[in-house]
């Protein structure tokens, strides 16, 4: 599903909500009506109310939930309904997502009643299972909403003064780096035995084509020479540091080195790692575990790709200033 352009900083999470909407839509259009109309649910109706009530409640609440979520979860794309990300996220407050405990009670009441009945219709058991799967989706949706509340876009819309969500130019730079990094992986014989400077130069050549401004290497900025510096409109658009993966200690030192290069106005950066290890997957896992140990670490923002993770860090000399740092890994065995 195409995410509206002004919500791109939160596109990954919103895409997940759109996938959940597909599940609820299938439940609403196929599974709930089939179980009610084409199976043996009709044998519930002759039961006395004390037996029938908890079983009918499963269908009523489950179907209502599916109807609501199948549409609401994708309505973020309609500016006439939700002009801001904040208005979309806040629209869930007090609704189904926050009634999980009550829904679990409804499920348990139906389970207890179905066990008491001698010949409980088969459709009832299937409805209860479907109902419980929808509860699990609600929990996942709640996690997504919590993540959306932590995004820079949501905070900015709520009145935060510093805009740190990804700008189009920053996105363009990161996408270019990612494209070149994947090219390194596709052509291992071409880039085998290249050192950091050679690999960096290949990235710089590509950046020069796509960025508005200049892309230079080994450029002095504040306290040292950074590997990649992109300038445009009279300011730094991006500061990048390239390193071969040499374990946790060197990785954390690289983040510190990068942060040391940043001036107060530099808030967009990246650590680009070339990984020679055969077990690339384990390195990805170590990165996720190790990054949180850096003293300037604030939070994880998003995972654009398995090897492209976006984080926020505090600036060295101003703890209220936030720096976006992409950690990008490429396999060069």
C-alpha cells in the first residue's frame, strides 16, 4: 500500500497497520459470515438466553471489531479524516485497542459456556479461535501505536520544537548509500580486498550524482575529518563514517567518533559498516544488542531493511539536541 508522502517518516509502522487491516477485512468479509451462515451456528439460537448470550457475544463483538479495524487502520491515508499523524494515532484512544482485557473476559465466558454444553456447535469453537486471533492483533496494533507516538513527526505535531524526522534529502542520501552497499554484496569479486577508503570513494561517486550540493571525503568538520560529508544550501546535509566491523568495542567507538565530528546544526548522520564475517546474521543481532549500550543512545526509530536501522542519539555537548543516526551494514566476506 502506498503511504501518503507527508507520513513517510512513519511509513514502516503504517505499512504494518495496513497489513493488519487486510486480515480484519478477510475476517469481516469471509470468516465471520461463513461461520455464522454456512456452518452449524444456527443451533445456538434455540438455546436459553443464559446459554446463548455468551456465544452470540463472540460473534457480535468479533464481527464489529473486524468491521471497524478493516477500515480505520488504513484511514491515515485520507487527509480529510486525519490531517496529521497525531490525529490518527489519538483516534484509537479509549477504543477497541484499549479494551483487550474486556475482550478476553468475553472470550473466556464463551469458552466456559461451550464446555458446559453437551453438544456445542462446531462453529462456536471456530469463532472463539478467530476472536482470540483478533485480540492478538489488537495487542500488536497497540505496540504500533506506541511506536508511532515516539516518532519525531508525532512529537513535532504535538508541539516539539526540534524537527528531527527524516527530510527528503536525508532519505535520498541513505537510499543511495543502501543501493551502493547492496551492489557491493552482489559483486563480491569486484570489491574483494578493497579498503575502507576505496569503498567510501565508490559511495561518494554515487552520492555526487544524486545529491543537491557536494559530497566529499576526508573532510574536516568540527574536531576531525569525517569519511563522508554532504553539503547543500549552505549547511551540512549528512555526515557519514565508514568502518569494517571489528566487534562491539570498535563499533561503539565509531559512534562516538561520528558524534564527535558533529556541530550543533548537524543532526543527520550514519555509520556504514562493512562486515567480513561469514555469519552475517549474528553480526546484525549484535548490532541491535550493542547499540543500546552507547551512553548517547536514545531510542530505535525504524528498520527500513534488515541491514538498515535508524536510531536517535543525544548530541555530545547538548543533551536536549537529538541526532538521527542510521546504522547500515553490508556483507563483504
